C-alpha cells in the first residue's frame, strides 16, 4: 500500500493533542468507531492509517487474521438491537452490527456505577500525577486515600471479572467468529 495523500488531505481532524494551531492530524481509518487522530508522520512509521488500538484489536497483529479497517454502512438492521442504524463490519467476518452495539461488545459497558470517589478532590490531580514519593506522602497525610485505593482495586477487579465473563460478546452474533 502506498501513501494516500488524497486520504490525508480529506481526513484532517483535530483534538487536544493535534489542535488547529498545529494543523491537526489524520483520522484513523476506523475514526467513526475509535475517534483517534493520528500524527501527520504516522504513515511513515506504520505504513497504514490505523491507530495502534484498531490494529491490535481488529488487524493482523500477532496471530490474528482480522481486516483492520472496518467498513461503515448506512441504515442496516443490527442483529443485536434490531434497529436500522449506521453499522460497521465485524473484524473477522463480513457480518455487521450497529456502531453502538459494536462498541458495547468490543469495548465493554461504560457503566461506572459503584466506582468509588476520591476522598480529597482538591488534591486528586496532584496524587494521580505524582511520583511514588508524592503518593506515599499524601497517603500518610490523608489515610482515607488508602481506603479509597482498596475500594477502587476491588471495584476494578469485579469489573474485570464481569468483562472476562462477556468474552462471547467480542464475537460476531451471527457466525460467532
């Protein structure tokens, strides 16, 4: 595949990392799904217009035999929610589901209910961005942070177990590939 300057010119996008002032970046080929903006030099390094996440999950990374670039279709019936919506092809077959159901199946339920709240919002950024020494100091000054970390780890472990139990969702609902 050779560099596609037409694609680059027609797929400029902007985000916080690639703002208008820097003339933006290039949309991932699966932009409608992942909303990733790539740097202008991406093709020179990777030889394709897929972000790392799409390449790993839907591409030919390792032993996978996926398509990488997923096709978008307008107004198709989704076999999961049974609504006519903009749909996307599955990575390992030619069946389609709507983008919302695809995201739920592949990325998981975005439900954050039950997530513990950080006990000291005024120092949360300092804690999150701090070195281990800063974190240890803050944990000794604010003992509720240790309790928060224990609750958060338990919540995250339960969420991971639930996600692993939904492994079948990351297969095509029609052919189960």
